[in-house]
């Protein structure tokens, strides 16, 4: 089985349904609020401009692997999970002051330029943030609505919705941890890994897998435990890789500026490791650059050089590799249909080759 071909198949089906439900939401909004309709249009543009639909694919994989047969219904749940993802992204972009997402203007940035008070920057920013907050909330409501309308039994639907709210709460805790680390400018590896667990592993990997199993009606505690351990490991690896790509990646591939993480002062495992292993001169340069706005190309290159020189980049790569190996060993034991197990193993192998 070719993992990327299978993932592309999931993405094609999800994108088609995602566009369909966006169009419904936009048409509904147009009858009440042109502003919300326009905000949904921009969010739709962002959504369909990129993204691999990993969450929706994992959900469908777990569902079929645990014996689920309702392909049309579970596809609707996969779309709901993608709406939930967009809810987090829109709010996350406000928090990070991000300007681009999948190569498109973020919702808050797009609407900051739309305010009539163009000479009042503070008011423009407030307007953009307000619209993005509101449309994010609507995306969350849409996710719950689709789950309720998917046509699954009352027991599975109630269990899934209850579980999903827990995922959202955990992700919010992870986001709060992220903000606290950024403001405090200090954190150790344990604290950052705990944030990765809550912010990324739970809603990107564990949540979709557990939801798929719930809708399949499984009560196999061994399977659920394996899903949890697999998700924790590859979720941390995925975030470690994202941190590396955020500095060493290419703008056209990651869909955002490769200086934004540095300018935001984002603390990562790499930064913690570099601080612990840099000489006095490099440590001073590292700390002066981290969080500085409007960086020159020379400053960015110097920052990257310190992460390489101290071994911080390699340390993060090696740690990601260890977590991926751990996840692979876990999922090989899962009592799933072989096609689903192979897809989840393929996910690990795909991440092992991720361009970092």
C-alpha cells in the first residue's frame, strides 16, 4: 500500500465534502450577515489552499480498522474534524499574529485591511481579530452540528461529542501553556514536551483515532490504549518537526514566513538545547535575535547557524526520530484490520522522511 496515494484519496474525498459544507454555511450566513459570509469565504479559501487532511484520514482509518461500515456517515465526521481544526487555526493565527496560512492571508489579517478606519491601525487590528474570533466560534459550532447530523446512533454520537469537548479543553490548556512559555521566555524540555502533548498530540492524532473507534462501536480497551500511546509519540515528533520547519523550511512549502517563529520569540526544544550548549557570544546573539521584529537576512542566517553549531537542530531531529520509532512499535500491536494498521505504520514512515 502506498501511504501517500491513500492519503491523497482521503484528502480528495474530504476536500469535496468540505467545500460542499462551506458553501451551505456561506449561503446560510448570507441571509443574515454579509460579514460572516465573507469571513467564511476567506476561511474556505484558506482551507482549500492547503493541508493534508491527516485528521480526517486518521478518523476514517480507525473507523474502518475497528469494523465500521458506514463510509458516507464517517466522511461527514471527518469533515467535522477538519472544521474543528480550522477553528483552532483561525484562533491560533490571532494569538501568533500570523499573516499567512497555506499561502493565503489569515482571516484576522484579511479583515484588518477591510475596516473603514484605515488611518487607525489599532482599530483595524481590533476589527480583524474580532471577525476572526467570531468566525472561529462558528466553525466550532459547525463541527458539532455535522456530528449531530451524521446519522450515527444516539449512544455513539453522545459519547463522541462528550469525548470531543475533552479534546478541545486539553488543546486549550496546551495553547495556554504555549502562551505562558512565550511570555515567560523560559521553559525546560519537560514543560515544552507537555505543551506538545496537549496542544498537538491530543487533537491532531489521538482525538481523530479515538473518535473513529467510538463511531465504530468498539469497546476494545487495548486498542484505545495503543491509539493513545501511538498518538502521544508521533504527535510530539510532528511538533518537533514543525518547529524545525518553522525555521529551516521554505516559505513556499510551509505556507508561512520562515522568520515568524523567530520574530514571535517562540521557544522550542531547539532553543532550549541551544541555550544550554551555546558559548557566551552565541548565547547573547541567540537571545537578542529571538523575539526581535523585522529581522534582516543576515540575522536569520546567524540564528540558524547557532542552532546547527550547538547541535540543537540535530538534537530535535534525533528526538523526533525516537518518538516516531516508539509510535511505530505501538501501532504494530494494534488489533486492527491490516489495511488500517498498515496506513498508520505508513504515517510514521512518511513522517520519518518529512523534509526537515
